[in-house]
């Protein structure tokens, strides 16, 4: 469950929309390892989606 919460925190951070209360609760509840793992996976997925969109458009 904490890993899902980490992905949610990373997702909102990518968008740049976070409430201070959510940030503070996440910073106390989440382990740095979960946030780093979620960030790396999210970044890879983001790059792959961008790559797929570019391939689709340039076809």
C-alpha cells in the first residue's frame, strides 16, 4: 500500500500540483526507497510513452 502511495506522490509531483498538508504527511509516512523506486519507474514509463507517441506521429 505504501508503494501505491509513493506512486501517487510522485505522480502529483510530476504535475507540480501538491498541497502542503499532503506533502507533509507523505514526507513522514513514506520511505525514501519507495519514493526513489516510484520516481525511477515513473520516469522510465514517461520516456517510453513519449517515445511511443513520437513513433506514432512520425509514421
